[in-house]
C-alpha cells in the first residue's frame, strides 16, 4: 500500500511540471536562426544565371529560361524551376551562390508525401513557400 501512495505522489509531482514535449503540429517548433528548410524562390529576382544548379552537389535543381517579353530589355527571365527533394540535402549552397537572392532558405521542413513524384517542387510551390523566411543579412 505504501508503494501505491509513493507512486501516486510521484505522478502528482510530475503533473505540475512544465511538459518537455510539444503539441506538434498545433504548436510550431522553435527553430534556430540559421535553420535550413525548403527554399523560397522569387521568380522576379531570378536572372537565369544557372549558378544555383551548377553548384548543387546532388544535381537536384532543373531550370529553364526564356527571352524577356519586353524587347527593350536584355537577358532572360525564368520559365521553369524545379527542385527534387528526394535528393536535395538542404545544404544551402544554392542560396549562398545566388547573386540576386532569388532563392533563400526557410523554416519549412514539412516534406512528408504519399508519392515520390510529389517531392518535385516546382516554381509555383517554391514561390508560395513563404513560411518563416530566413533573414538575409548581406552587407
Ligand atoms: S540545398 Fe544543396 S542540395 Fe538542395 S538544391 Fe540547394 S544546393 Fe542543391
Ligand atoms: S543562382 Fe539565383 S539568379 Fe541564378 S538561376 Fe539560380 S536562382 Fe536564378
């Protein structure tokens, strides 16, 4: 009997303590400042220089450009932009090398899908991925 009360006392004591678990996904997780999550892409900033695709160690970025619709302007604009998150290792190199900050990391890490095909994230997905965008502090 003494053991029952001892156990109950221990349980009651633990009940008053702050929980060490999160009510995820209802409660967002606190992430470090330089967390590397799914990229946000700004199509209007992209100059189609291909540096992000060239530096990518897993070759998971595919992009195409097209002629600027305004004939008075030189250069290309982005047409298609896809990242394959089956093989992206979220290393941050593509964002570091981008000269216009057209691609940056976010705090969004939720990539669970039922189909591998859905891990190919296209331009519109990456453009709309506005979740907790990392501040870019460049001089
Ligand atoms: S984070 Fe790394 S692996 Fe992923 S697309 Fe960028 S460069 Fe490639
Ligand atoms: S490095 Fe930046 S500007 Fe160049 S193609 Fe990639 S996203 Fe576009």
